[in-house]
C-alpha cells in the first residue's frame, strides 16, 4: 500500500492524521476528550475489581487512544501512570515532556509495561521517539506497546513510525505494534468534524471502501497487548467490514437525528473547503490525495480479526460508533 506523507512527514492514517492533524492538524495525537468506558470480553470481565501490582505507563493519556487505554487498564486493576504534561482523567499523573529528556526515565521507572504514542504534531517528537523507547527499556520496562499504522511496512526506511517499530524489535523487551486503519473518530473530533456538524461530507473518496475503526477497539487491543502475557508483534486493527463514506454519513445522520450527506468531490474542491475551515492548503492537499487513493483503489486495507481474537467480541460498526458518540456528547455540534 502506498504511504502518502503529511506536511510534517507523518503517514496517512486516519489514525494518525487530522488531530491523529494526531497527526498535523489531524486527530489522534491531538487527542483530546475521551469518553472511555469498559470493554466487555472474557479476559476483561475476569479482571474487573482485582487490584494488582502490575504497573503501566500510558503516554498520550489525554488523547484519543491513550485516554481509553488508561481507563481500560485502570478497570483491570492495574496501576496506571498517565505520562504527559498535564493530568489525565485516569491514572496517576507522571510528568513526561518530549522536549525534556530528563523527564523520560522517571516516567517509566517502576513500570512493567508502557503504551507509547508518538505525537506527530509535536515538533521534533517523531525524531526523538527511538530514544524515548530506549529510555523506557533502560528504566526497566519489560513490555512496550507502540501505536503504529496499518501501512507502516510500506513506509520509507526513515519513516518515524517504522523506525520506532524497529527500535522496539531490537531492544530486550516484549513488544507489540498496534496498527490501526483510519479512525471513525475523525468524523466527530478530527479534521472532518466540521463537515459532519454541517451535515455535508464533501470528500474526494468516490465509492472507495475502508474498514474504518473505532478508537475504543484500538485501545482494547492495546490493553490486551500490555498484559503480562499479552500478544507481541504486529497487531492490525480494523472495523468489521470495509464501508464507503456514504455508509458512514448515513450512520452519523441516524445517530444525530438529522441528515448527513456524502458527496464525492474533486481534490481541488476539497482543498478549498478545508481552507475555508481553517486548514492549510498543504494539509488539505495531503488529506485530499489520501482520500483520492481510496477512491481509485490505490489504498486498500484488508479486514483483520485482531479485535475478535484478542478482545473476545467483534469490532464496533460505524453505526455503533456513531450511536456511542451521540450518546456521550462527542458528536460535533452543528
């Protein structure tokens, strides 16, 4: 799969771009509000209420995936250290500043496992990621779970996410790379939230299909991998089926109780629409080209069974995602 590049050098991945634009002005690393709630699976339920000494450091705990990871890890009875520059809703606040390497060791010291999210919208952070991972291992962390991307294997050799995966692989730690496809959440709290609020998704995606994923599923897989006996290696995470943007619009409209239309437009028109919403021309072109790859079949993501295998249930559908977002007040306002 071809991997397009964002203005700041990050990969195209609804997981990572818009927040994740957490990615430039994208959606997961800009990770903001998260309304995490417990997932149900045999392993998860068995651990409810059982406090243990198992300790995990969660970076990006105020963000999209990290917030859910912190909540789910806490619900398992683990001690959660929410590492960042400000407190999170779940876990003990532990200072970690990507610009201050003196904070790194202490953020991981005493932890058994770590969930690491590279903040691609933070200048210099992608380049520093290998050193931060090394710091985690040096502090005694035995297990590292990295938020990666679905198409990392097709990335250039110097791609930050690919380099981070390779760093994990060569260190004396058990490691897993969570590789999600495009986030459904980008339609509610990411770059496309404004279009959803206006009820008019105008995107150059044609009839292309993507197995969009709910960040709750990404987090559930990450927590399974953080467990002492969790899986290692590459963990692709997708929704239950590939759907087009028309189906996503219909699901959003049903949850909102008002129409949300999808219209396929040219890349140039999309770039102009994004500029009207305050996004740079460069970023609009980056995202528009990625969507055009979907439209023309150049970007294909196979459906994975990872959620079902590791979490014990099927992934959330677009309709279930939209219903949850509407119920919990994370749907974009008009």
